[in-house]
């Protein structure tokens, strides 16, 4: 089912396809073994909302960061991929510390590549969110594999792309549609 955050509805500007009612978290894991699979993960648990006023992108001490629960969730994500023998083709991450840490704990630091198109635009405005969402959508539309594309980003980005409001460490499995939108296939959790 899809849930929209009312304040983001004007930002979406595209047709969104919701996951079918029958697609449960357990149902979506096998999809990640299909050619060209894509999963958008919200970073693992980092208590709070948004970032502190003194936020600096290159200083983790100024940001909300993963707590013990979040670090355990991130490790569990990696374990799920390994135990299910899901081939990871690439791992893209927002430049925020909590997303990088989620990706690195799950898939190893050497596998993670920063991608600014997946940076949070929470409280940055409609113009920025529209442009950034278009950039992110273009990256996803180009993915063909091999392996699964894993993106670790923020709730606001995933909601703008899919209409889904994921929980911490939850993944939304998507496939690009011919009309440029993203079809939500299902969800996965650690």
C-alpha cells in the first residue's frame, strides 16, 4: 500500500504506481535476484528528525547518526543479502553519515559510492526536491545490472520517488516503467 506525506504531495508531480496489496516484505526479497533489480533503502535507525542547526555535510558529529539499533539493522541487511545469495551490482549512498554508515555496515566500505542525487532535501524546498528527484529517477532508469542496484537514502527521497513512506532500514523494491515512473514491486526489511 502507498502512503503519501501530505506536505510532499505537490512535489511529486509524476504518476506513482503503488505496490499491490499482495506484495509483502517477504514477497519482495526474490525480486532482488531478477535482472536489473533496484532497491531503495531508508537509512537504518538514527534517532530524531531532520538534522541539527549546526549540520555540516562532512562532519558526522554535527549530524543525526545511527544508534546501536541502527548499526545492528544495517549489519542484518547485509546478512539478508548474503544468506539469500543476492548479487549486488552497485551500492549508491547519500552523502549523509547515517546513510553511508548503513551502506558500509551492510555491504562493506569499498562497495559504497556517494551519489548526491540521493542526498536529503528535507526542508530545502520544492525547486531543489524536483530537480534532485529527476536526477535520481534518471539514475534508476539507466540501471540494467548486472546484479541489484542498492541505494541507501532518506525517507523524503524515497517518498518523492515512489509515494511510499518507509520505516528505518526498510527497502522499497522498484522497477522503472516505460512512462518514466517507478513501479513499486514490494518492500523488504532486515
